[in-house]
């Protein structure tokens, strides 16, 4: 096993040197990609191949590499960092807001209390018209009790209630959310005003 690891390391080093001289060297790049797909030294290979993909605008290969790393990553923060690049690449380089929204949605399920991710989800859903994705995502956060902090739960609940009432004409569901909030906090003014408005 140790001998195999040593051989792989030597091969990666050699291929890296070749690609440093010529990052278009198809043989070297293809060999690294085969090793990557086999699950060998994913991190080390990605450090070599991903800058090449970026330099040559090979965005689909970059996203594939990043997604493989997400699947292999155990650290939550590192996983979010990689997914953020996936989301940005979908949006800015491939002009696909739907895929970007889907990726930010995955990030939100990992870190439900992150307000920056919430804003990205809401902004992209609004721009792309995919309001159902936004609504389904926030509904899942609430139904699965993923929000430990009462303030986070309040923020998500109000956002969802406003979305349902004002933009999706789902007044019954919005009223249910407002009533639930008012049961917990009777002086919740925003929920009270939305409840009145929805009638």
C-alpha cells in the first residue's frame, strides 16, 4: 500500500512538472484526470488541474472537479467554500442562475443560519422567477427543525410568509405561518400586519 502511494505521488509530481512546462499537454492532463476519477489523491490532483481549467475557461470540468471534492470533504466549512465556487461559476461563467440557486440551496441546508446564503437564495430566486425553489427550501428548513436559534426561525418564517402571500398568492399558508409566529410572540408586529393584509 505504501509503495502504491509512493508511486502515485511520484507520478503526480512528474505530471505536474510536464504541465508546468505546457498546461495543454493532453497526455499528462488526461492521466491526472484518470487518477482523479479513480479517487486517488483527489486534493493533490485538483490543486494541479483546477487552475488549468480556470485558465482555459473549462468551466464544466472545473465544476465536476469541485463537486467530487465536495463529496470527499468532511469539514463543513471547507465544503461550503468549495460549493460557493461552484455557485459562482454556474452564475458568472456559465450564466446558469438556476444551477447557481440550486447550489446555494444546498449550502443553506448545511448552514441554515447564514444570512449571506439566504440573501443569495432570495436574490437568485427573484431574478430567475424560481420562487417555488425558494419557498420549498424555506419550508424544508422549518419542517425539518433545522433552525436552532429563535431569531433565525423568525426570519425564515417571515420571509416565507411574505413570499407566499405577496408573490405566490398562497394566502392560506402565509396566514398559518403568521398565526404560528403570533402564538409564540403575540406582539410580532410584522406577522400581525401581514396577517391583516392577507385577508
